[in-house]
C-alpha cells in the first residue's frame, strides 16, 4: 500500500511538471507568435476583407484591420512584423483633392520632379488609378525605408505605407485591391 501512494505521488509530480512546461511553452509561443495568431483569428472570424478609406481591401493572411487613433482614419496592419507594417488612410486636406486623373497625375509628377529621391508609381485598382509618390531614405543600403503616398481624385483619402522595400510590393498589392 505504501508503495502505491509513492507511485501516485510521483505521477502527480510528473503531471504537474508537464503542465508547467506546457504553460511556459504556451506563454513563449503566445508572446512570440501572438500577432500572427491574432491575424489568423481575425481572418477566420471576419474573412479576408477590411475597410481602408471607407472601401474594401482584400488582405493576405497575416494582415488584419488595425485601430486608428485619429478621427476618420483607418489602417491595416501586418501581424508579427517588427516594427509593425501598416497601410494608413487619412482624409485629404481641403484643397488637396484634384478634379481629374490628369490633374492628379500632373501634380504628382511635379512633386516627384522636385525631389531627388522620389519616383512615380501608378497603382491600378478595379475602379480607378492611384497616383503615388515613392520616396526612399536611409542611412545605408542595408537600412532603407520606403514611403509610398497615394492620391486619387476619386478618393477623399490619402493612402500611405512606410516600411522596408521588400514589403512594399505586398503593400502595393493590397492597395491595388481597393474597391
């Protein structure tokens, strides 16, 4: 009888140890991969579409709808990236909205021509084109940052992405899904 009590005690101790190891591993996984998990759960509960500039955009699996601190602004965020990659939409200031695509293109071309490190990017959505100014800056080739700012006379919002060049293509593809 005494031997059985010792075995139960050992099993109980082993079970508690296993539970503690599982808890520690869960905490580590939650901290390390929590944003990925949040993005996947967001997609599972809401689907692949989010609101950006009061329009729908289709998001890849690790992107999700973020919360914006500013009034009438929105953003989508890529989970698990450090720093967080974001595409923001902010209302256009009065007087900045152009009358036509031609006017917007000319204004963007003039702005690009006046800045040494910028170029013109035209993104085509299903409904209209977006005229974007792409600026690169950084202290070296290894630490480059892209600032992509897009306007359209059909949209009362400015869309912007700031982040590494290798993720810029992904941001452009999301912006291009604007409906």
